[in-house]
């Protein structure tokens, strides 16, 4: 188990201590400089003290609002063309490789991935175009890649998490659900 904190504390009053919600690790201990201004804080995690210096008096920039996804309805023939088994090679984000099985139920595509770092169980994937799909659980995009004849040959995995590289899985032939 590990602790991970990215803290942005904002005070509603200049000379008061910032409000902080107590969590399972405990409340922070604030340190002051010689002028009585808050200069840092210390958190305790698994018996270790983690100290942080205050780096700015400016409030953090508000995050950009998430772009709303617009899902479309696709003909079942287009959905069936995406169905199949896909194999990711052993590299990031699937360091040991992974297999994705995609199938249609009614007018909806479902996916199940087996391998390290994979979502457990089946989940819906939603079309935003004929070849682009969206995973609501984590914001991942799946982009189906066609050859010159219009047949789907692979799927590109594009994570919503910064720093996670794209990965391409080749469609396996002879798959029958």
C-alpha cells in the first residue's frame, strides 16, 4: 500500500489556517515561518512523516471542465465488424500483454480484457463515430483501424490518463463467439 497526495489548499480568509477535511490518514500539521504565516505542512502515512513546503500564495487554476461525450447509434452490421478478439503485445500499458474480446449484445458493444492493468469484468463501449468508441468507466478511447478494403484490422487503445502510452492490438482471425 502507498500514499499519494497532490494538495491544493485554499483559505477563505487570509490570516486563518486553510480548512482541510480529515481523511483516513489524519489531519495535516501546518508549520509557520517567523512572521506567523503558514510555510508548509506535514502528513503522516504508515508511520512516516511526509513534509511539504508551501510554494505559492496563489489559488490553483481551476481544472478544465470535462468535454461531454456525444454517443451515436450505429447499425448492427457496423458493430458486428468491430466484434472479435484483439491481442495487445507485451508493452506499456499492458506490460505482460493482454487480450480483449469485443462482442455485440443487441445494439451495444461490450468488451472484456484479460491481462495485467485491465478493467475486471465486461463493460460497455459507446460509439462516438463509426470507428471511435468511448469507455465511460475511465475515459479510455478505443479507435478501430481499417485496412484499404474497409475491414477492421486492429484497435488503438488511448488512455485518458496523462503519460500512459497508446497501445495497438491486432485483431485475431478465426474468432467465433
